[in-house]
C-alpha cells in the first residue's frame, strides 16, 4: 500500500534535490539504513536520466543488435531484427516514461517525494515551486544533497541549434528509425547511438568527429576496433572533421515537440555536404547548476560543484551540503553516482551521530569501471597508460590478443579483441585495465577488484580463471608479463 506525503510537512533530516538514481540511493541510505528522515525533490521523473533517457533505453536498443551480431558469427544460426518490437520493448523498459513504480518504491521505503522545481534559499533550506505555481519551503535538519545531474550540450555552430537536432534523450526515445542520420561526436554516446541506429535499420549513418580517433579517453586500440566494426557495418566515419554549416527549412519547437520541413543539409569543414533526416548531437554534457540557488549559499552557479572525498561541497560553510552524480563532475557514470550516494548516506548518518570517523569515496574512484556497449564492447577500469604516466607513475604494460583464447574462439571463430594491463612498477599492482571485444563487459569487475583491492601481480597469479572462458585473458596477460620481465632481466 502506498504511503501519502503530508502536504504540510516541512522539515526532514535530509533533503535530496533531484531524484535520479544517485539521489534515490542517497535518500535510501540516509533513511532505510540509518534511521534519518529524507525527502526527494523532483520536477521531472523520479529515476532520472539513467532510467528513462540514458542507460536503460540505450541498452534495450543495443542488446538486440548485439544478439544479431553474435548469431551472424556462428554457423547454423540466423537472426532477423524487427525494429517495431525492439522499440516496444524499449518502451516497456522505461515504463512508458511513467515513474509511478519508482515513486511508490520511494514512499514504501519511507522516503517522501515532493513534486516541483527546487532551489536553495539559504543554508539547509529549499524552496520548491510546485506544478500548481505555489511555493513550499523545506528545511533540512542535517543535510541537503544535490543530485541535479547534467544535460546534453549542443555546440554553437552555424545553423546547428536552429536546426533543432536530436540529443541523447531524443535518440534513445525515438518513435521510429530515421532513414539517414548524422551523429556528431566520438565518445560513448555517439558510438553507441551509431551502433544501434545502423543495427536497427537506418540506411545511412554518418558519424562526424573532430578528433582523429573514437573513444579518445580509452586506450587507442579500443577506438580503433570500434571504428573498424562501425565501418564494416556500413557506418560512414568522418574523423578529424567539424560542422561548418547546417541548413534546415522551417525548423521550430512547437512546445509539443520539434517539427521541421524536411532534411537537413550539413556542410563539413572540408566542403563535404551530407543530407540527413535527423542530426544527433553527442558532444558532451553541462551540469545543471545554473538555476538551483547556489548563489544564496555563496557558491557560483557556473560549472561542476567541487567536492571532497566525503562528497561535501567545498566552499559551503559548515558540513551540510553535498553533491553526487553528474553535477559534481567526478565521474559521469550512473554506477559511480550511486556509489557516491551510498558514501553520502553513511557520512550524513555518521555526522548526525557525532562520529569523527567518516567514510570516504576515494578508493571507489580509483577503480572507476566503465563499459561502452558498442560492437565490440569496450570495458575499462582505473587508468590508461597515458593517464598513469601523466600522473607520474612508473609503469610497465602488457597486452594480449583476446581472439587467441579458447573461450573466445568458442564464442566466434573470427573473434577480434585486445586486452591491456597497466602495472605500477614500484608496488607491482595493477592500476589500469582495458578490454575490447564481444562479451567483455563482465571482465571489468575483476579488474576493478584487482585495482581497488591493490592485489599484487604475485597474488593475481593464483587467481585461476575458468576454462574455456574469456576470463582466461588474465592468465595470458600475466604469463606475457612474466615473459617480458624475464627477457628484460637477461637482456
């Protein structure tokens, strides 16, 4: 049975401004596990970006493409993808953009929900502008947690904004697959979107990226493998290129959605002209900090919120203001935001109890796991070789062909992939790992465990992988590292 929120209730122990996945976790850990009262303030959907416009719908669109690709690489199997049922299942995954179930979860967990747009109005105070135009003032006895997230950034290029391009929200909730699509960007969202658009039947998919390689924050081989696969599936890559001009007739935002008079004509900086029915812009995100009342507590409303390892906002007087998720800019990943939220809930509870022993999120940010669900998948944890060297770490690296394993050969005879470990010479522990290949997402947690747990290579040698699985890559990497070390000693 769903509990009701008292409309006259005005004070809680913890107020969470923004009810995305991280905010939900912060409220849960503050109330359910620590006994503090908490409330979520949200003007859109409880569950936020991940539940409705990012992680969940994108993976619902990518999974069928992955299954078809796997079937195409195994003798005796054929698979056909029908876009309509795929889009219908996507709708089921995001509950038709209805957050009733998540609101009920919160209320039944003991977390109150207040609808409306919330802004800080001084220390521990939030003013909520409700759907009916009324204002309601909420007060926090212990803490305010900001989880207002981020929004897609659209570059100010000639004609681009006027053409009303799609952002990540539009492409994950599209009602039908466009025939010709231009994707702008070379990061995670751009590469994943190009993968599912082409896989779901878009006849022409062109990806334009100003950089020379895709997924530039990963090890170079990852972007190379993804680029090769995209090209083989028919995606046109225009790397090292930018948009010079965009033209689209009669584009307008009606308030009920975007409408336009037809195709967009896009001219690149080298003079190439591309016609597209839709343009998807995936060139980064901007924190939602400009209109949440930060100036009322002496903070700048520009940019990400600076936090310490307790997720406390630096610059705020006292220890009552926290930030988690995208808005603090530490790691724009849902699972990392939820991790920060768990830490915040524990920190708030400890401070409320007068404890001087406060949990820290430092260790979790060392692991920093991420998976890009392209074909092939790209998974990473910790630092790349470049990041480690830039941090002043003396490293040794080892790579191995994932396609040379018995486990991956069983998956597909023409398996292509690669793996790399970055090892700190001084401590002999792994500080970074990257995998690129089909079905490698589940390898990332073992890498994260090794990095956060600071397991020495000598210990990892005794962590025996099952045969025949892709996990055998750990053994092959360690064997190769031994060989490299032996050769160096006898050089």
